[in-house]
């Protein structure tokens, strides 16, 4: 039953040292902070009550489909910052969070870091608040401004500690990570700071703790409403996945295509450090990028020979048609733009046209690369699959013209990490021989464009290239 208490994730030395330093700093803060309850209005029962409220708030957190969670635990933590002696504010906030993490069976390193992170954030908030309020106990309305500034200091410290560990694990710019996290938490921070101020005022009224407990009733109802919203949204996601599976089932050659593209697109988006909400949109776009092919006849879609110009235009219309269908769903509006432009070339050519470079949604640029990779590395009715090395070479040759170079680089990193490029020289030669092409070495990949001068083969055209006009 208690085996999970001994779980500990494997980290790099730098991450382990960072977690250890954070824990040591929080213990030091607790040791040097004043914490006398003698003569004050704060009792041990009050401390236990607020620790329990924080514990309950953490357990009641609602996990969101776009990543992250929503809870009122920040509001309870800020109440402790405003009302309790420093040592006990640290203890209440750290204990409530750590107990909830343990109940959720989080690894010990996560529990230790999160508890220490909350403790240090609490200390930062109290130092700023007491400095501005000249060490006086909270009094309304004189302490409102110090409380708001102290709350901001709490959040800045929390985000900074979080950005530090992300910087070590994922690399990148500290300021970029910190600013991204601030933008993601700004609205919840403003809302929960206002709630915390209300809780402090209610606590200082004759109602005391009873008033604070009464406020939890409406919060529980709000949580129920949010849970219902999440369930409804999950049903939308399941519908999307079922629709994508039905589309793939039309053609035995493209079976699983959308799932594979979605898997790769998410990995590339993570490699580019996109926000969780954007990554989810990219996954939806990948699952639905060929939705418009419901309007394309099977005899055209699966034609093994050269496409006529009318057939080519019909095939090209699938991006526009799919986007038009998707944009009717409110929470998929951004997804529809990715679908519309996933055949748009980085240099402005391609279709539907009108955008180039950074104007093209980043999700569409990621889809273009992942879609092309899957099309090139799987057998189709009109050609055999290319070897992974040859397919990657085609992507790299198209970087700067058809593809975003930054996305191609991120894809290459993901492909290398996943072992997608492993193919023996015999496999490479066999594939080249089967397709009538010359063998390709693992270091220098011959350009297909140079070999088919009569009709250039541009594999980065997703899953519709064939021995006819470039699609």
C-alpha cells in the first residue's frame, strides 16, 4: 500500500541538485522564520483548518483538456500569507500541498519540490507584504495594497522556481519560459487573488472560520459545473477521434495515417516548446487534416495513375473543404486554420495561397512536415515507401521553400530520438532497387528531383503525390 512512497524519478544531476537546493532553502526559511502564536488570534485549530482547506482544494482540482488544472488552492495559500505568522504560513501551505500530492501517489521528488516551491513562494509573499505594511497585522482597507503586491511576489517566486526546473530539463530561455508561464496563469491569478482578499475579510469578520467554510459551498458547485464542461469536451474529442478513424478506414493504404501524423506532430510541437493548449489544437488538426477528403470520390482518391487537372483541383480542395467543416465547431476555430493551410508552402507557394513564412499557423507548418513524412515512409497505391533516411533528406531539401526550417530541424531531432531513422544499407539499397532508383548511402541522399526531370516527384506533398502534376 505504501510502496508508492518510495518512488523517485530518475533525473539528471543538474535537476537533482536544483530540487535539493530548493528543499534546503525551504527548510532554512522555516527554521529562521518567526512563528510564535502566543498572544495572537491564530490558534492551532485555525492552522489545521486552513491546512485541511488547502488539502481539499488541491484534491478538488479539475484537470483541463488543454493541460494544467483549475483549483482554488492559490486563494487559500494567499490567505495564509496575509493572516498567519511566517513559520506557520509556510507549514500550512507546504503541508496541505504535500499531503494532497502524496494522496495522488506522486513520486517523492515531485512532492518534495512542490512543497518547497510553495513554502519559498509563501516566504517571498510575506516578506514583501510585511515590508510594505511595516510589519502590522492585516487590516482592511489599509493592508489591501500590500496584500496585492505580496500576492504578486508569491506568484513571481512560484513561476521563477518552476521556470528554473523547466530550463534545466528542456533548455531554452529562462525569460521566455517565465513569461510564457505568467501569461498562462495571469487570469487565474487575478481571479483567485480577489477571492483570497474576500476570504481574508470574511475571516476577520465575526464569522471567522465559519464564514470561510460557508464560501466553499458555491465553490463546490462551480467545480461541478466545470467537471460537466470537461466531460462534454472529452465527448467532442472522442467524436473527433472516431471521425478520423472512419476517414482512414476508406483506404487500406492510409489506415492509421491520421493517428501517426498526430503522434509525430505532438512530439514536434513539444520539441518546439509550444504551450499545452496549442499542442492539443495541433493534435486535433492532425487527426482531422484530411477531413475534406469526404468530398473527394474514391476513384480519384485511390487512382494509381496520373491525375487530370480537374481531378487535381478536386484533390486540392480537400484542405479548404475540411477547414470549412471544422470552423463550424466553436472550440476548433484555430484548428480549422491549421487544416486550411497545411499544404501552404513556407515560401508562399502551394495552396490555398495568400500566406508565407511566419504568417502560416505554426500548427500548419508542423502538419506539413509530419504529413509529408508519413506519406513518404508508407506504401501507397501509386508508389512504394521511401526509406526513412531518404524521406528525411527530402524534408531537409525542402526546408526554406516548402517547409519551415525550424520545424524540419525539430522533426529530425524527434525522429533521431525515436529511432525512426534506423535502416540498414541493405534495406536502403533494396528500396531504391524496387523503385528503379539508385542506392542511397546513409550520409549522402540522392535527390529524387534530379532523377525524375520529366516529372519532378515532390514527396513533401502529403499523402497525395503521384506520377502526375504535383499535388
